[in-house]
């Protein structure tokens, strides 16, 4: 059985939890683990997790409303997505797990994960942030601040919302070439973007650009590990990228950083063995 069909089989009869801001499915039995996807993405980001992590885990897979074919929330508040999502996830963990859990969070989901760990320490045992600095916009310029990026964020928001469907598809394909090396996975990412709500995506993109959590890191009590990807076609030098992440997470009280080479933003697609090996080692600590 191929991995993709295995995951679909596991999900087929799996009960889905319905919330105002996200749905969630669970796979397997054992130690609880929450896996958060990124902007305009899908919980299928974690397709290989069941096999790569093996038995003994109960995977929680939230699907945030507005992304990858799931309609937007009726309770969506423009430019106020990240904190409410973290609050809703905390309520879900308290209700469905009842104790702190490990959380692995990719991209925009990593920002949500940091807010979750900051504001709801009773729900996060440990956090792994995947390929996003504590302030995303330092990837645009190391001198970024929320005030300096506010104009660009709103311009990006308006531009994204005004794109026609053909323009959006062309833009997503061009952008996705920088996010993953596999042509097959690139098409999946484009499809996720095309089936995401355009307004929700634009709003959250702009919100991420002005959300700076660097000053809040010392408030996070749980260990925070950071995994990030380097690829010569998509990034600056290894040294420059190391400096960006070291500076962005200098406020952490505890946790480690790991760079995975020859991988782009979807590191779990480009280097699955290295990525899930790191997750397994992290879970075993």
C-alpha cells in the first residue's frame, strides 16, 4: 500500500471534531501529538507522519478554516486570526487531551504554536517550530519592525485579494517553486492555495507580516526547538540563515535549533527522513 493511500485509509472512518475556527481529525493511539499546518495549506502536510513516527502516537490534525478546501469561518475577524486560533486550539487540547501535549507547527502554524505556548502553558508540553522565525518579516529584511512593515503588509493583502484566478494560479506556482523541490508536491501546494479562501489567506498573510513574537519568547516556559531548511536555490548562505534564526530566537529560555540542508520550506517533503528523524529524537527527549 502506498503511503498516500495508507493515510487516506487511516482517515476514512476517523471521527472529525468540528470547531468554529478549525476541524480536527485524529490518527492512531498512544501519546498525543498535535501537528499544525501553515498558511493556505492542508493537514496533508503531515501525510508521512503515521509511517515515519510509527505506532504509539495519537496524531491530532487540525484543519484551519479557510484553507485547502475548507470554507472560511463565519467568525473570521480580519487581521485577527493568530491569537483566536491559538485560544481555540488550547480549548481543544483541554477538552480532548486534558494535559500538555507536544506540538509540531509549520510556517504560519509555528506562529500560532508560539502564541499557544506563550498564552496557554498548561496545553503545551514542548513545541517544535518548523521553518519560520519568531518574526517572519526578518526573512524580508533583518531590520523589519511591525511599524516599518505595516504598509507593505497592507499592500500585499490588497494585491493578493485583487488577483484574478489565473493570476493567482500563476503566482502560486511561481512562489511554490521556492517552497519545495518535488514537482508533484509543488502541484499539491498550488492546489491547496487555489482551494483556500483568497480573502482569508490575504488577511492572515498580512497579519503574520506584522506579528513580532521575539520579545515574548522569554514568557514561554515549555522547551521550544526550531527546525529550519536551507537550499542554495532558495536561501542565502548557510551562515546568513543561521544568523537570522539565532537572532530571531535568542530570547528562548530552553530548546535547540536544527538546520536541515538540501530542503526548502516544506522540509517534511524534501527531506522526510531527516525531518521525521529529528521529530522522533525530539519526542524521545
